[in-house]
């Protein structure tokens, strides 16, 4: 590839960097001040693009296009103000992860609202009035609108820099990013500060989405894709650093552009298609940066947050009433196997619930007692599913053998990824796990000769004696119960106490001789192993799998299950997984807009049970 072609491709990367910067800068501001991991930030971007495309099409002309871009940003900012005042302000006292649960519910609500207003089809915007032509650069035609984007990115960076460095409001933002509790102690109205920052962040996301009206169609899948990219930009640049966000956006966009420009490259007898790396390039960059510089390129270690939420109570063994209730539930689940003829779907739903329980419990193992927040737990679920499926596809392995291989494959992945992940903490650890999960998803998606690519693997049915629905249900029940009990046993063994000691105070744990990182690594591997068991069971339950088993949405589902039930209790993930799976199944069959309804239910539960269903009920019982 010629130097001119590479430079031309680099210009394309700079145009893309602007939109990444806008959404990343908004997310960085919101997280830096409020400490909210705003999953709905990608939804603001999506709404900005939809609004700009609609206004440009219906109003028309320069007013509809350029005015529509500004109006889209302002409308999204107003929506952000409503969300912050009506919802988020009510849950600032809740643990940070429950705030994440609330913003995920907003994603579901906003996505279905967009589908109701604009429909499921992609929405295309017109070309920019006044910038419809192109400019010849390096012998090639370069779109004039892309040149405009290249200019506006640094211009907004300069304006934000001046605001943060030269104004009192900017100094308050920088101070709150370092220590928001101290800012409140000095008499600053935190509620007003949080609202204004959230509105500014929402405006940047909506404005960034609106600017892409000529470059990409508005579609309902943008929210999760964009939020993943935004998190990458924020983490690579460094939390709270606007300049870092811009630098990260440029690096990521240029790496993607370079991969597209290189295309297929031959290294002797080997050929590498770099264009395929665009699906995972940003996550590779993030993984490398976090391993080399744990706080991002221009970031700094986050100050300890004096969270006003209550300290978690110690995990205690199950009481006699709880054991009797668990025994009664187990008997009911065993009896359910006899209901196949009268209600065949009950067993199908029962299998889904049991697999979800094991998956959620494995994530809770590291999130709750381990204190390690993982955004990429679906990687081990996917590795287990594909491990079992490939054994059936290529070796025609019996069902028990495939189910044994599934956790072993997940264990290898968890050992590899966990070795790097446990060296980080907080949101940086969470984002590194997301990077690893996206790398796994990319491999599953692109290694077509082995994994089947986007088509996945078909015909993964259990063999005798598990080839009937009741038999496989009983097998899944046995696997789920055994898995939950083994994980519970780990937590009440010396290893579990060591893991919780490292969560509560790493310095004190190290002082008494506990190797905290080693304990966390082992815990990470254990959790990945049991997620792999759930994935292997899932492959046989569905008969077919695709790369979606390792996609980010499955990791988010698992977090929702854990948080919905309550992260402070061992029963929480079990109840949360059952409630979420049953709710999702019933809501899906009631309406086409099931995501919005499910999101509304989750929001209601978050407001009523801010500590999770089991956590809130336990406190009410203890208060009597």
C-alpha cells in the first residue's frame, strides 16, 4: 500500500475520531463527577442521530440540517436533565452498581421508545447542505463534510479545555472529579452540579450522534455498540481527562483506519486480513494500554470514594428456615419434570432459569465476595458453549464428555484473562474484562472454518439418556444445584474468607500473609469455570449457538440478574436470575415492545428495592 493511500486513510480516521471524542468526553465528564457508569450514554448518541435525520428530512434545507444537529443535541440534553432529576437523583445514595442497573433499564426503555417513534428500519439522513462536494487530497477525492468533522473535534476540545481551566464551573468539575465529597463539604450544591454535568455530557453525546447524520444510518443497535466504544475511549484516555479522551479517540480511529487500509497482507506463506481486526481493534488497544498503564494514557489513580451507602454485612451460613425453603423449592423443581405432557413449555423455561441461575451465581462469586466487577463474563459462557459444541461437531463426543470439556475451555480462558485483569481494580478491571470478552466474540465471529462464523454451530442435541426434555431438565437441575452448592462451599472455606479479606482491605490482607492477587486470580478462574458449565448446558438446551453467546449484552444480562436479586447476599443471584428470566420470557410474549416494559419493571424494582430484591427483603425482616 502506498504512503499516499495510508495518509488518505488516516484522514478518514480523523473524521471518525470526532464522533468518538464527543461521546467519550460526555461519558468521561459524567463518570468523573457523579461516579455513575452510565450505560444509557450510547442511547443519547442514538437519539441524537435519529433526531438529526428526522429534522433534516422533514424540515429540509440548511435550516433542517444544521439547525437539526443543534436541536438534536439540545433535545437530548433536556432528556438528560429529566433523567438525572427524576431518576438518578433518587438513587445517588445507592451502591454504584445499582445505579448501573438503573441506566441499563433506561437503555431498554429508550430503545423501544425509538422503535415506536421511528420503526425498526434504518433511517438515512441527507447530505450536508454546502458540504456535499469533495476536495482533492493526495490525488483522491475527500468529502468536504469529513473535513468539517476533522476541524470541529479539536475546536470542541479547545472550548471544553477553556471551560474547565478558566471558569469557576470548570474548576468545580475538576475538583469533583478528584474528590466530590470534599466539594460538597465546602458548600457547593452537589445536586445542581451533578445535573449540569449530566446535561453537558448528554448534549455532547447527542451532538456527536447528530453530526454523523450523513455518515451512518440511525438504527436501534447503535446504543450498545456506541457505549462500548465510548467506554474504551474514556478508559484508554484516562477517567476524567478530556484531553485523554481526544487522544484515545484519535488513536483508536487511526488504528481502525490503518487496518482497513492495509487489508490483506502476506507474510511469506501466511496471509493476515487486517480489515477483520476492525471489529476488535479498539479492545486490543484498550487491553494493551491497561496492561501497560493501568489508569489510561493521561489518567491518574481515582481517589477513594467515601460512599454514603451502608457497608455490606458479613455473609452468614443459611439459617434453618432458609434451608427448609430451599429444600421445598428443590422438591418443587423435581416435581416439575412430571409436568412435561401437560405443560411442555414449563420445562423449557425451567431449563433457561436453571442455566441463568448458574451463570449469575458464577458472576456473583467474583462481584460480591470477590469485589471484582466484570463486564465480560459472557466470554467464559461463550467459551464453554463453543467448547461443548465443537466436541459434538468434530468428534461426535457424548453429552457428558462435551459437558466436561466446556468448563475446561472456559477455565483456560479465565486463567489467561484473569492473570491480567486482577492487576487492576474498579472500572479499569471491568473494562479490561470487556475487552477480553470482545476479543473472544471477534474470534468466534470471524473464525468461520471452525466456529461457523455468524451462522454458528447447528445440531447440538443431547444424546441418550438425556435426549428427552424431562431427562435433560433433570440433568440441568443437577448441574445447577451442584454448581451453586460448590460455589457456596468455596465461600465458606478458608479460600472464601481470604477472598473477602482482600476485597475489604487489600493492605490488611497482605499484612497477615494473604497473596491477594493470587487469591483473586484463582477466584476469577473458578467463576469462569462455572460460567463455562452454564454455557455448555446452554448449547445443548438450544441445539444451536452463535457468537451472540459471548456478546456484551449477555454480560450485561448477568450483571442485571446479580444486582436485581442483591449482590450482598448469596441468595440474591438465584432470585435475580429467576425473576429476570421469567420476566423477560413473559414480557416478550405479551408485546412487541417488551424491552421497554422490562426496563420499566427493572426501574420500579430499583426504586423500591435499591439493595436488590433479597437484600431489601432481608433488611425489612431484620428490622421487625
